């Protein structure tokens, strides 16, 4: 056992060093590898949103579809507070900016935290009526609230704050690849600590059996509300990260499709697995980009292949997702977390299958 622990620590250190080394190499050659850097940054952003959704859905058993709305709140708060005051007249060129907001400015990290707090505060209010619903009814209600939030952000009465339907631009971007990855790592570590705490055990008890959890003295509404608020807080932070990554946003950025993409990451990685959400985010964001060559025309010996045309990428991508779901119905990780024992177990299982197949022949 001691030898295995030492081995696992050494392998973890080597893996972290390799990842940091790769990131440093990408950053030093940012011009040549801007494509890969953008994939990694987007993956880090979506990983935070996916783990936050998993905290609510996978660990507490509450099915919410309001992620896009809370991401929109975090994104707009972060964008409004980080846009340099000198360029704000160029951003709010149609209706002007509210006087109290004109010189209000915060650095990126405090602005993201404030965006998360705004999202959490709204979640606390929404949670009072909504969390009394269950299953599909909860999903529909939160989806409706997300659309209401998006409509309010674009409403004429919000023009001097959110710039209405014109959106916001000139948002300062990340200085390097390490910034979004470090922010994502801190957020995910905090959520892991929460999941492993007494609150996390209460969340899991509610997921397994609400009646039994209540009989054990767990206040169902209080813990559901807490899970919903915490999940929304980190979802708001991921929205702020998305605004900084994109450098310009509008309400169309936060349509229901964004929620479905995060849900896809959670399901693909494994509902109830933090590491599964991280792996799923890398695969979803990377897969959509790595298959882009399918949308471009190709020819063999001067003959144009008719299959390669715009739209083929999403067809192949959808087929691959269907295959993964069919063979891994609980997701890639299921409810398990990544460990070196699990990783080496994959190869052992593969060897056993090969030996059995050879023996049968």
C-alpha cells in the first residue's frame, strides 16, 4: 500500500510537470499555437461550469437548466466592471452609460467574484419558489428563469447598464494561458472540498433518498438552496471567464444551447464525477475543433471528394457522441474519480479481454 501511494504521488508530480511544461511551451510559442491555447482556455471555462452543474445535478440530484442565465449574469457583471473607463463612450455609443457606472472599475478577479455573488444572490431568490419542484418541473422552471434573465439583460430599460441588444466589447482578455487554468483549478478544488465536507455528504444523502435524508435530520430545503446557490456562484464565475475569453458578448451568447453544451459535458464525463466533467470538457471542446478539417473540401488525385463539405463535422461529431453514449451509458467515468489505480486497471481489463478472445479462438 505504501509503495502504491509513493508511486501515485510520483506519477501525479510527473503528470503535473508535463502539463505545466506543455502549457509553458504553448505560451512561449503563442502565435504558432493560438488555436491550441484557445481550446485549452475554453475547456477550462466550461470545466468550471460543468463541475458546478454536476455539484447540483450529480451530487444533490437536482436537475436544473438555468446555467446559461447565471453565466450571463456573471459575464455581464465582469464585462461592465472590467471595460477600461477610457473606451466606455465607444462601447455605449448609442444610449450612453449610467452616471454611477461611468467611473466604476474593478480588476478581473474581483469583478468575477462579484459576478458570481450576483448570480448566487439571484439563485437564492429564485430557489425559494423553484426548489419546491422536482425532476422535469424543476428543469422547465429554471430554463424559463434563464430565458427571463436573458430577456431582461437586453431590455431597453437596461441599455445604459448592459448596452441592451448591442452587447459589450473591448473587454480585457486573459494575459496568458495560465490565468484561466489557475482560476478554473482554484474553483474546482474549492468545489471538491465542499463535496467531501459534511455538506457534501448531506447533498449525496438527498440525492439517494430524500425521505431517508430528512429522517436523519437533514433540512431538505436548506441544503437544496445551499447547493443551488453555490452551484450558481461558480457558474457565474465561469460566465465571467467566458466574457474575458471572448472579449465581446451579447445576449445571443447565452442562449439555451450553452446550457445543453454544459449538460452534454456532464453526461459524457459521468454524472457524479468531477474528473469526468473535466475530461468531458476537454473532449467536447477539443473534438469540435479537431474535426474542423471535415468541413473543408479535399481531393484525391485531383478528384474532389463530395462528402467533405460544410456540416460534415457536426454529423461525424454527433455520431461519435452517440457511440460513446451507447458503450458508456454512465459516461466515461461514471460516478468514479480519476486515480492511477483506475487508469492502470483499464489496461489490465484490456489485456484480460485479449487473452480471453485468444483462448476462445
